[in-house]
């Protein structure tokens, strides 16, 4: 659970507009992207940039499309541009962090998450993202602390419970891990990875008790 990319499935935030003339194209591109028509959305975002170079949302959206396609280098470049030009939505930090982690730029990703936490200290997703990064760096105790912060700030944030379960399992605290996985699934039954982790952990515990 802890090694999955955080936040990739999140809904794209609504367009940030600087020029009313681009509003129609941005809205159309946004709807296409939400519907999964990425190639068509990409073409419209490019048209927006031709009319309004540097439009922060268009740059950001192209970054998320690159991210979904697995082009992490392009995604990181575009998302950095969007952030630098003032588009500071929660998902910019999350998606740029994903790209940086995928590229192995762990220190830069950590700095990014630290900036995000300073901007919004009680945002559960930022703490959850930082938890995943710490786990990837081998700091399971630190990761667990961040997961607990995410839970404290939003007790209904299911992914934080799933991540906490994974960290606890790695630390050998199986009973506590089971409780966390169960809570994650109680809040969001669609968390298939939590379900698989829970089933595997129960089998592991049963095998050890034989």
C-alpha cells in the first residue's frame, strides 16, 4: 500500500483562467480530460497556449496528461512551470511529487511536500504523500507518524489508513495493521489494494499460528 503513487486518481481541479477569451476552450478541454479523451484534450490545451502562452491551468493539465501516459520527465517539467506561474492547487503538489518520486528525485519531492505542508499544515493528502515518500526512503516509523497526522486532520481520509496499515505490517505490528486496513475498507470499500493487503496479511498470520 505504501509504495503506490499517491493521488494520481484525483479529479483535476477546475480551470484557472487569466484571459476570458480562453474560457470556452479550457472548459471543453477540461471536460474531455475528465471523460478520458486525453488526446483531444491535449490538442485543445495546446490551442489555449497558442492563444495565451503560459496559461497556468493549461500547462498544469498537460503535465497531468503526461503523468498519466508515464512520461515523468515531461510531467515534472510542465508541473514545475505551472507551480512557478502561480497555480498552487493541492493536486499540483501531489502530481509533481509523484513525477519526482518516479524519477528518483526523492530529496526534491520531500522539499516540495514540506513547502506544501507549510502552506496548508492540516491538509491530510500532503501528510499522506509525505508518508509514502518516507516509506520509500526506508523510514517506516517516520512514515507512520505522517500517516497518523493525515488521519488526525481528516478521520475519514481512507488512503491514510491503508498506508498506515502497510507501514505497521512492515514494522511487524500485524494486529494494528489489520485494524488499519479494515478501517480503510470501511471508509472506502473500493480500495482494492487495501483489501488485497488485508487478505494477504490474514493468510500470513494464519500460517504463523499453525
